C-alpha cells in the first residue's frame, strides 16, 4: 500500500510541475502580446510646415476636357475614285498628302482645254490677217466698210473665247491639284470615312485630322463666374497625373438659355494632356480675401470629410477638420480652427491617429 501511495503521490507531483510550467509560459505570452494596442501605441514620424496667410477666393471645382484647337474633317473637293487614303495613326505635316483621287478624266479634260485654246488662237491669227487685207482694200475703195466691221467684231469675240478657254484650262489644272488632298495643318489621322477604291463626290468626308500639339481646356462654367475671372488670369488645373497652373485664354460670356452656362478656354502646352482627358479646374467664385493657406500635402481627404493634423506642445497629433478653398501651385486656401504660424503635418498624416505621439524629423518654415 505504501508503494502504491508513493506512486500516486509521485504522479500528482509530476502533473503539478507540468501545470506550473504551462501557467508561467501563458503569463509570459500575455505579458508579451496581450497588452492592449492603446498601451503600446507607436510613435509616428512626421514632417511639419506652417500655416500661412494669402489672398484667396472661394472656388468652383468644375470638370473640364482637353481639346485640340485644330480638329477638322477633311473632305474631297473633286469627284473621282480614291487611289490612296492615309492610314489611321499616321502623322501628317501641313501640305502633306492625306488622300489621292484618280485624275485620269481630268488629264483628258486638260488636253481638250489646251486643244481648244490652240484652235481659238489659230482663228484669231486668221482673222487678224483677214482684217489687214480688208483694210488695204478699204483704202482702195474695193470693199464695203460693213465687211471690215464684221471681221473686227469676229476677232473681238475670238479673243474673249480664248480667255474663256484659258479659264477652263486653269480650272482643270486646279481640279487636278485638288485630286491630291493635303493636310491643312500638322496632325494625326484619327479616323477614315472612306477607303481606297471607293468613289467620292465633292464635299464627301474622307478622314478626320487632329493636331495633338495645339491643346486647350474647355470648361462649362456658371455665368456668375464671368465676374471673377478674366483672360490672362491663372487658375489651378488638376488631372490624374499632375497639378498645374494655366492661364485663361478666352471667356465666352454667352450663356445657354436652359443651363445658364458659358464656355471658358484655358491654355495648355503640348504634352500636358491628352485630347479627351478629363481634368478638374478651380475657378474663383468671389472677390479675393485674406485666407489661411497650407501645403496641399497637409490635406487628408476622406469620403465624408477633409482634415489636417496639427501637433500639440507635448508632441501629440491633433485632428482639425477644414474646408479647402482655392489652390495655387502647391498651396491651398482653407477654413478651419487654425491660426497663422500653426504647425501642420505634411508627411506621415495618412496613417496618423488623433492623439498619437509624433516625432518631428523636419519642419519646413514659411514666411508669414
């Protein structure tokens, strides 16, 4: 019985030691991983900039479209069978052939016109000689004056017929030139309406040519915007790839009777956009006034709010809702509970949380 007791007692002691080890291990893991995230909140690294003061206006953010200033449907000027049409995607210089029309019939017409000119010239020479003979006979009173007048009248008509024949020849030459349809400006062939071998009539559209180097932005704006914008003024333009300042080229202050909208055209350099690309244009919608300004990088955009992060004296992030206004370059006007000179986070704000400790690595100072 004593042996059995010792066996059982020894078993209990072994199980107790195993249980104690398990508890110690579990407590260690809890101490390492089980602490709440708030207790182990990491310190964020940020860069700061100052709030400044600028003269700004409230703005309208309007959709715009990149267009070409030269976009034309090239048509045939003479009738005939097409022998060649430029392929889609071909770049054409001004004066370069865009399509060629068979000119065989016109070449035959040209030969006929030249023959008519030669015949009329021969008749003129004959009538001139005839008039000289009649004049000599008239001096000797051997011919009637009426016969001489008739010859002179015939000569005058032949001279006019020669001029008509020469005009017809020039028209044929002009038509022959127009069988080579040329590009009126440099551009790329966007589409073709007819193919080689088809018969075309005068005025029939052959292809569309677009100059991709001469660009503008077209914006439809409310009529009231005409009071706060003028040609030459620079406005902010945003696209998916870039932000830029560009000047207003022209304003058409004629509104549609239904939409009450007018058109504004903005300058755009070659390479700054693609034709048909959508952009957002910020147009002033009020008189300029003093406003706070921050770098665009300071704005944190969410679906339901826009805010910035400032930093308190004890180096903690402070979330401040703002209302963005007009932008100019890398700066944007805002409205919110901020003051000139307050620090705002320009790097590291996307993952920052309100009240989180921060470590400032750089402070971009601005004059104000």
